[in-house]
């Protein structure tokens, strides 16, 4: 097992410089994006991978840097994937037959591999196994078959990958293509080159073993998305014959113990030896070797041939399986850490592989992962504290905790550097953390406390407790800066479906299933005006940014229409016809030029123009129609008016160009109907609420899910972001409104008071009031105290 650890260490030593060089190369190539707050760059793959990042920040300078890194990573990742797709299409058009003959080592055609993409959002790492061909003369002469080494090796590696890095795992998808390597047509580096020429668009790891007299040359071939060349190198030479012979010697010694016990019982030696099989021969060789060694003879110069059986081959296979597992796990960790922003998995699993390790082996594990993390330091420094602490917690399972302590020191010191906190000479590092600790650090501090508890460091535990107390005080302070129920408006006779606040901050509009729209004075709660008149059940209301127009959608057949009113006078301006099914939502663009109405299709209208022939009611001018195949429940338009997002009952979110009607992208991730959509004030993030009870925050440019917020116990019906972009509000059928930190995803407060589903929530322009409309027929006004 120690061989496996040494191999892992060698892998890390060989690959880490390559990773650092690739990170530097791609950082130099990545363009500066003016629309982002600053030019921050991000990590790439270790050893040869692409980049991506998805962690939204804490608060302050450090957190802002995280968002910047994330945004640049997403943009670069999107570009790389587009390039990879183009290369893939080109490769598939090449005459494949000519590529296969001489050096193609696989039983699969390039098209079969290139077209095997799963529908997961993350590109899986593909792993190929090029197994060794091993022969033992004496073993073979006995007529037994050891050709199933490849089978045993593949089964062991498959079991590990399926359990921890499965292709169907949405976090670390890895595809193990066992049996694809045609060992009889193995051509070493020429095969790697042929593979790279056709499959350079796919991230691929090749684990290759080649027999070389008494050794196995263990090699790695690797390349990632967008990589200019492949990495291919012999990592280690495994003394496979020595491993097998050591197993044979161990069997012989075990047999000797049994033989001596039988002799002591008076059994006949000849009969006993007849039962010993090849152990008798191996014991005789072993005893001669020990005798010669005692006489000073260098037995390493002798060609001692032990008898080998299946048990010895299985021992070799276990060593090979461990080596392949460690290598596959480390490279998969590296790939998914950089490409998909997920923490390594292998450190958690090491205790199950490593027992009775010496100090050098422990140091190899700790140093290997530390080197891996250090490749991230320049551009992804904020990752280090949690990654190093997790590694320390893993190393605690081992017999010597010196390397765990080193990782904790590395973690804490990096945390202090990130917060720009200097530690006074002689002071405890956790004491220095007091001045900069935040609520968002609670999980990290809890893990630190658990570590110090495990090692019995009571002094550090005390400091950790003090940090947790400081966090509790911050929470109390935040709780005081909360929202409370100020007023309850009554007057509707059915469920309130939609509420909207005018830009003046004084006027509130509510739409109701009782077929009325009420216009309220937000401060006094008095009804200014009630709009009625053949409008049907109201599904949605929206107010133009300038406060002049009120748009109302009807969801009652056959009145599937949209009406535009002058808000101040209550005069009907336009009746927009064309929907054949219930209009579920209406939304006005931030510049006030267009409005969108959605049923099973979305119609885009010019809000201001109208055709007014004599004797006909005014009609708005339709710009385009966006065709959905299912009911649309929510929509939002980006601040610059270039993107319209719509959510429907097929669980998907679609992005469109609202002017041309061109479909842009489809976002998949919810497992229920998408009921609510909002876009952040800076236009960078999309927020969706679903019947699956979750809220997802997506990066709008890259369609990547940044956060999934769980907390509601029923479907999410409405979401809105505060004008400053710091706070997210959600309303749910669970009768609550929840307030979240948009930067961290932390749940700040839950507002209760409604006795039925909360269907709509709005925030005042000055961020002082939250308004909620409910199926309990009331509107509640919540005042914020922060």
C-alpha cells in the first residue's frame, strides 16, 4: 500500500509544475472584461485543465474579488467550450478510417467518443485504462490463466469511480471507459498522439502500464479542454515481480507455521508436504536465501524464481488497483476543483486506503495536496483556508497528526492574509482573527473548533469559542436590523395575485382574483382608485419606470388580454389582444419602452404606440412573438433590455432577444415548474423560484448556477432583488416571505403573518418597505429597520 502513496507523491511532483505553467499561460491569454468591476483572473486546470468558478462572495473587498474571479472564469469557460465544439465538429468530418489503421489504440471510433456527451452541465473527465501484459513462466507452465489481470484492474477502478466520481454524479462526473483500449495494438506515445489529434476537445486521462522486464512502467497521458498539447510521462517504475514474489514468500512463511504445528501434533512430514503445494518449493527457496544472506551473500544478485499462484496475482492486482485509484482520484480532483469549483474528494477517502504509513508517506500525502492548492494561490487565494482545513481534518484519521497541524496553520495564515490582518508576534493566530471575523465565517470556525477538540488543544478551542461568540453577536445585531409588520391592507374579496410599487414610493397597485385592481396610498393604506370593467381575474400587474403606465394581465378565459391604463387618471389606453390562453404575467422593460405578456407564448409590445382607428378601442403595437411549448408563469427583462428571461411549467428557463424574438439559451436545473423570475439590478445574475421549493441564482452570461437556496417548504411564487442588489426577497405558498443575503445566500429573516400562500412580493425604491400579497385576501406592509 505504501507503493501507492509513493506513486501518488510522484504524480503530484511531476504534474504540479505543468499545472502552474498552464495556469500562468491561460491567465496571460484571458482578455480583460470592461463590464466587470476589475480585472481579476482565475485558476485553470491543474496540470492541464480549463477554468471556471462559481462561488459568490462574502462581503467587502475579498468577496468582491471572488465575484470578479467567478465572472471572468465563466466568460473564459464559455469561450473554451465554443472552441471545443467547433474543433469537435471538424474532427467528426475528417476521414476517420485513415486515422485508425496504424496508431489508433481504441476499440471505439472517435465519433463514438465525441458524440457520447451526457446532458449534464459539467463536462466529464474521460478515463481510459491501458493495462499491462504480464507473464510468469512457471505460472503459465502450470496451465493457469492470468489474462484476467486487466479484468480485475478494471473492476477495482470501476467500483471506485462509480462510488465517488460517477458519470451520473452532478458534482464530479467522470466517465470510465473500461475495455476500450486495444492492448494488442498498443503503440505507446504514438497512440497518445493519435488520440490527442482526434479527441483534443475532450478532457482525457490515460492510465497506462507497460511491462519492462521485472518492472511495470506506469505512465500518465492527460489533456484538458483547449489544451495546446498533451502531457505524457512515465511516473513510476513498479517492481511487479518483487511484489508477486513477496506475496509468494509470505504464503510460504504462513505455510511454515501451519507445517510446524502439524509436526508438533505428530503428523508425517511427507504427508504434510503433499498438502503444501507450491508453498513447499517457495519455503525451500526462502530458507536457502536466508541462509545465504546470513553468510554475507548478496542474494539480490541471484535470480530466485518463486512459484506464483492466483493469490499472488491478486495481491499484485490490489497494488495496481490502489495505484490507479490514487492517480485517477487525484487527477479527477484536480480537474473538477479547477473546472467545476468543487473541493477534492480523495483526501476524505485516504484513511480507507492508507494504514500503518510511515512518516515519509504521510508527508507525501500532505505535501502533494498542499502543492496542488498552492497552484491556486495567486488568483484563487480565497479557496485555500477551507481546502487546507478539510485536508487537515482528513489527516487526523492517520496515526501522526504533525501534517494535519501543518495544514491548519496553512489554512489560518491564509485566512489572515485574505482579510489583511497582521498577527502580532507571540500572539495566537485565532486571536488575530477577532478583528475580521464575519457571520459568513461561522462554518469555517466551527470546523476549526472541531479540529482543536479532536487534537485536545484546549487553548485554541477557547479562542474558537470566542470567535463563535463574536459571530453570534453579529447575528444578533443583524436580527435587530430586520423587518417588522407595519400595516395590513384589506378590501379585496379574493386572493391577491400580484402587487407592484410605483417609482414614487407612495403608490401601491394590487391585482386580485376578484377581478379588480386597487391603487393604494402606501403610507396611509387608503384606496385611491379601484379599476374594474370586463377585465377578468387578474394574474399580474406592472408599473412603468416613469410611473405613467399600469399594465394588467388577465388569466380568465375568454378575457385573455392585456390592458394598459394611465396610472394617475385611471384611463384605459390600450387593450392588447392575441393571447388564446390565460395571461400569467406581464413585465415592463427597465427603460419603459416595451412590455411582455406571457401565456403559452410571449408577446412583446411597444408600450407607447397605438393604432386608434375610429370606433375601435386603442391597441398597442406588437413587436414580436416568442413561442413556448408550455405555459409561461414568469418573465423578467434585463436592465439593458437585451435579454428576456421566461420560466415555464416544463421546469426550464429560456433566454430571448426581446426585440428580434431570437432564442438565446435554455437553463435547466429546476425539478419543478418555474414560478418566479427576477434579474439583479446590475444585470449579471438571474434569480428563479420554482415549485420544487428552491431558489436558484444563475450567472446570466454563462448560465451557471451560483447558488441554490433551500428554505421554503412549498413552491416559491415570487422573487425580487433590492435596488442596491444586496438583498433577495422570496414569497412562497408556505405562507412566508424570506429575506436572503444576495452576496452569500444566507437566510437573514423569515417573515410570518399571512394565513395562506404569499403570491407576490415587491420592494419600495428606497428599500424601506416590503409589500406582500396573499391568498388570505390581505396585503401586508413590512418596514425595514436597517
